[in-house]
């Protein structure tokens, strides 16, 4: 293990999220979103070697209200948007999966049982929608992963566009 590389990686991850947070605070209020401060998030999970694993260390994240979390883990930069079950349509699912091929969809209560996981292969929007409708969950988390903070920012803007089109937000 190279401690200097770990240190530099963590500093970059945190600095990228702080910078993105400041940029979004200047850009998103005019679109109806409130950007909260960056926080240390504990107890999150990361998908490693085929399973969800608890992170006992903090990672940087912040809320974009309503309904979105933005952050970074050692695996990727990400956003997660919470969507009430009744607002999830096949059209929204198709658009989300097309825009964000590196994505997960899971319930907010039983978040370790995903209904879609890009690492396990493709699934049809109809099949995912069927799993969602059959679920006891009331809210589903739509997570997208990105290689860079720039891709994350572009992805967040696309999410806001598609989310407004399909009326998933409480605006």
C-alpha cells in the first residue's frame, strides 16, 4: 500500500466535490434546486467484487434539494436521486438507463437488494418497472456512477432535464 497515493487520491476526491458544490450553488438555484454544504457521510455502501459492502470511513457528499445526493467514493463520482414509486414510468426508466448506463436502482428501505445493477448486465425498462411495481418499497433510489467530476456535473444536468420532463421532482 502506498500511503502517499492514497492521500493524494482522497484529497483529489474531496477537493473535486468541494469545487463542484460551489459551482452548483451558483448554477442550480435558478432551476429550483437548493444546494446544501458538503458533509462527511458515514455508513454508506459501495459495490465491490459483486456485492454491496459497508464503508466504515467517511466520503464527501452533499444534497441537491429536493431528492438528490451528489458525492464521491473510492469507486466513482456519483449522484443518487430518490423517486417516489408512483412517479416512475417506463419512459423515465428508458431515458435514465440510456443516459446513465453505469447505474443502479434500489429501494430506499432495502437498499442492498437492487432491481437494476449495471455490473450484473442489462435489464429491460419493462422488467425493471415490473420489479418496482411488485415491490413493497415506496421510494426508489436511482444512482449513476461517473469516472470524473466533470462527467458527474454533466450527468446531473441531464438528470435535472429528464427529471423535469417526467415530473419526478417535488418542485
